[in-house]
C-alpha cells in the first residue's frame, strides 16, 4: 500500500530524474526510523525505482502523523491503511531538527550514520525551511546558520561535494562555505553520501542575479553609453571572480593528486569533441554552417606538442554556482553534473574546463534577456559588448593577463557551446540563438 502511494507521488517530484517514462516498479529497499516528536514520526526510506532497463535509487524522509497540519498538506503523499497520513518530512521543521541533532551527536540509526566535521559545533535549535529553486536535490536552510543538501537520487559512493569541500576546508581555503556535517549509509558495499551540511551564506547574492542586474542596467542606458561608463558595471566583480576561481584551482591542485595528459591523449579528447559535434549537427542542422570554425579550433588543439596539466575541477561551473558576500566570492556545488557517474565527476581535467564554463555563462547572462524581447535584435551589439568586457575581466583576474593553452580554452568553450545548442533545441528553442552566437 505504501509503495503504491509512493509510486504515484514520486513521478510528480521535481527531483525525480525519470519524468516522461513509465514507472514499472517501485519498492522500498530500506526503511529506518530516525526518531519522533510528539505524534510525528520520522523515517528514512531508500526507494528502488525501475523504468524499462534502468534502475535508480532515491531517498525520502517520510513523515507519519495521525493529524496532518494545514502547513504540510502540500507535501502529502497519501493516507495509509491505518488512517495515518504519510508525507515528505523534508518540509516538516518539527522533525528535521533531528537531522541536526544526529550530526551534532554523531548518532547511528541502524544503517544510517550521522557525522560532523572534526571540531565543528552545531546549534541544534535552528529550524529549517526548504529552498524551492533546486531541481535534482532538496536543500534545507536552518535559520541563517546552515544549509543541508539532501541528495535525492542516490549513487553509491562519497559525493564529490563532501569530498572536495572538506578537503579544501582542512587547508583553510577562503572561497568555500564551511562544512559542518553529513549523513551517510552503505549502498552496494560503498559508503554513500545522503546529505551534506555547510555554512549558509545568509548575506550573499547569487552571481547570476548580480550579472543580470548589470545587464539590465546597461540595456536601459542610452545607445551611446559604453559598458564601462554605465551604472551597474560588473567588470570589477568579474575580475575578482576570476581571481577567486584561480585560487580555488590552486587549492584543489594542492589538496588532490594532479597529472599531465600527453599529446596523443589530447588528440583522443578532441576526437570526442568531434563526435559530439557530429551528433549535434545531425540534431540541430543550423549548427552545420559553423562546423568549419569549430573544426579549426579543434585542429589547433591537436597540434599542441606539450603536456596538458589536469587536476580536480569544479566540473559544472557557471554564474549560478558562485555567491558574492561582503568577504568576497564563494564557490558552491562541487558535486559536478548530477546526472554523470561519480567516476566521471571525480576525473581529472584541465582547469580551463571551468574557465570555459564561466565564459559561456557570461554570454548567457548577456543574451538570455533578449530571447523574448521584440527589440532583442537591436540590443545584440550591447549584449556582445557586455559579454566581451566581462569575459575579458574574468580572464584578467584568473590569469593575471594571459591564459596558457588559449587554443585548448577555445576548444573547450566550443565543445560546451555545442552541448548548449542541443540542450536549448530540445528544451528552450527561443534560447537557441544564445549558444549559436558563440560561433560567430
């Protein structure tokens, strides 16, 4: 009965990765009682979901109450045979304080282990509120002190975000939010991260929002006003962000092993770029007219004769992954692309992969406001001016005047833009001109 309720409910959750495909089977793989508060019970479920030949695991914090308050009606899963209400307890602040208590006290509840960073003190009186913006995870903000990310789709192994942030914190890295604790279990014989708690940057501003505010200001200026003379110029912040990014890369290189890629391995990487380009052209024919430019950039990388340095990187770097605080820029979300296997997210790569991602993000900030504007075409020169100014400022901050392996950076940026073309064609056709502009 409970499995039937969960099967009907889970397909409507924004973090469920199998939307649009029939759900063939859902079973409860494990159920662990985490505690109770008055008449409310908190249970941890690991669900196994099968869709055709694919099987995924998800975690659910299941609340059980005889009487469900109105404030929790929107997260009701259903009514059990005994008449009790079962619901998504991530939204129940009366129960989620048990997560803080578990981490503060390093509790074990059967297979579920709560842990805290050495020396960390956690205030268990903070009450939680669910952030509404996330797609693949669920984040609980406790007062203005902590943010706890629940990894909804479970992949066996230690999540890269926990691994990276704790390692950087031990080195005193300045551009990360302080880690406090985590929750884990074992899946397929591997310790697996269920949740990770960090400092909540309560006085911060999202990098994407700040960039968009600057873009709007510039678009509202008279046509003859240059970007550097406009109110809300973002270039100084872009340069600071570049410097912060370089420092994070230096800390990552010190905290984790590094390596070099030989020229013949670089050629294999470029062949992967070419295969993605060919698939993209087959799906989005408009890309074909730019293939010669992209191929030229790829060929320049193949002619590199030196080794390419590789290390741990962020892996999904853009303006939405950084926050500006009074103390400077902070980098968040080191888990990489959630849909990729853990081995790929941990793989060493050129740090220029992150740089390319941020450069593409500046282009998106400049261009996305034009997608649905009737005067969008007339603003294209301004979009190009804003993007060019801020991309240059970011690179100035990152490299103090010059980027080594500029050919590799260009190829990585084109490869990212090829991915974006396919994504936008599938999901947001009105945004397709943004990545296509990268090739002009």
